C-alpha cells in the first residue's frame, strides 16, 4: 500500500571534512515533497561524504534539518522516521533467502503500521525477483533486493549512493519507475550518479574535488 509523505529537508552551509580537509564545502539547499537531487562530480568530490552526513553517519559543519527543525547531529529519532540509506554495500544476508532478508529489515527498521509499505512478497515482485537463496543471486539481483528494502518500510527521504551499480538496463528502468512513484507520493530522493541514472526532473548539484593545499 502506498503512503503519502510530507517532509522538507534543508541543508544550510554544510561542509564535510575528511582527513582534516573539506571534501564538501558550503552546500545550502532546501528540498520539498517530490523533489529529487542528483549529486554529480568526479570520484573524491564528496558525493558519498555528503550522503553520509545527511544520514547521520559523518560529522559536518553547518545545519541539516527536517521540517521538524531538529538538527542532524541530534536527530536520531528523525533519521529513524524519515530516512532510508542505500550505500555501496547492498547489506543483504547471503546466507538467507530473499524473503527472510526483507522480513528482517521490515522488523529491524520498524514498519509504522501493518498496512504501510509493501509486504515482502510484493516488494520482491516490484523489483522483478523471485524468492530464493541470496548466495545464488547475481550482483544485479542482490542490488534489486537491496532496493526492495526501500519498499517494505515507508520513509520519506531516500539517500541512494550510486544505486544503479550492477544493474542492467531493465534494472535501471525498474529503479527509475520506483523512484518516480516515490516522488509522486511526496518522497524526496538524493542520489549520486555518474550519468547512468536517468531520473527526470531532478535538481543537479555538481561537486568538485577539493584542491590540495
């Protein structure tokens, strides 16, 4: 079942450092329901660092806040309510089957209501998978399973770090359709990409690699 979202995410003069030097400097932007922000730039330009800061995994200067106004450094409850983070690692358990993976994530992340989100079986169908042992899945199938995790527990803000990695053309089309549906329900997407994620109507933020001092 679909779930309508209504969240605003604001970044105000956000900088993220790595190794004592800023890799992201002075980013300010406000995203509202239905917006999508595409982070572009060469390797080392801070795309992953910025996503991790928004997700609460990296320290930063400036302010990152949701509509409730809580600052990102003190907003673990807000992260748990609003944010999905899909990083470079799929996070799937290769010793379990696909349904067991989704059932685990649904329980761990805490579905807010029995009727919210998709049932694990429906989520598998939405990403074009059948249940089976994950150790037999290809890299692309494992990425599809990771994407299905976004569907079993509804959260407004999706942070996607190179989400098309390992996906073929059909998989990319599937992800685009899922993301557009999420936006139609008021969701926000922030994604990094090297140009293989053809999401329409996005705001683009080009990050540049910091010059060595």
